[in-house]
């Protein structure tokens, strides 16, 4: 089953949006298979955002993402990579549609609340960067036991 890496950025953690964001992906029907609150090192940030290292905002981006705890997650489900990007909305909250996470909560292009992998290749790379194999859990939902 497809997996993606999602992360509530420092602004989202500070603004108490972790629960709201987790709730949206749970309600959509995706399965949470890994999660942790962590502070990202400079090395991990530079590696994670390596594709942007020549961009003028790179320093600011690394400073911001390392400025406080983030909530890193692995989610599983059919088409979860693209669907999660859709649910996040456009990078710039000013352009993100209402009803998307960035449209509803994002403040600026820098403080846009959530990160999500943009392709199967980046999902695999980012899950590997943030999670040990043992931290990504395989389990099935036992609806017949927990729900009528
Ligand atoms: P992310 O990687 O964080 O999920 O965001 P994204 O795919 O929607 O956007 P991306 O192009 O990968 O950019 C990564 C992050 O860099 C910041 N950014 N700042 N000042 C600027 O013009 C600018 N452009 C991008 C954003 O915080 C964006 O999320
Ligand atoms: Mg990106």
C-alpha cells in the first residue's frame, strides 16, 4: 500500500494544529503508521530540503523548520501521496483553496503549517530520512472488534 511522509511544521505545532491535521487524514480514511514529535537538526533539514539548496529562501527555510518541534508522520492508503497534497492545498496559503489545510490555517508561504511528499520517490526518501524501519508499523484495522 502507498505511503507518504507528512509533517506538521513548527508553526502548526505552536498553534495547536496537530490534532486538527491528524483528524483530517483519519477522517479521510487514511491509516497512521508512524508518528513522532521531534526537533530537526540542521543536517536533516538541509538534506530534507536539498532540492532547494540554491534557492534564495533556503537559509530561511532551514532556520524555520529547525526552530521548534515538528510532528512527523507516515500515512498509508490508496493514492495517499497525491490526495494528501490536495488536502494540503497550494504552497502559498494566499493561493490555497478554502477547505484545504493551508487555505484554512496557513499564514505566509514560509509559515504554511504542513509538509507533504510530492512524489513516490520523495515519499520513500523522506520516510527513510525521518523514520527507522522499526518505527513504521504494519497493522490492520479491526473494524469488527471496535465498531458496530
Ligand atoms: P513542502 O515541501 O514544505 O511540502 O512545500 P511544497 O512542496 O508545497 O513547496 P516547495 O516548492 O517544495 O517549497 C518548500 C517550502 O519552501 C518554502 N518556500 N518559500 N519564499 C518563497 O518564495 C518560498 N517558496 C517556497 C515554503 O515554506 C515551502 O513549503
Ligand atoms: Mg516540496
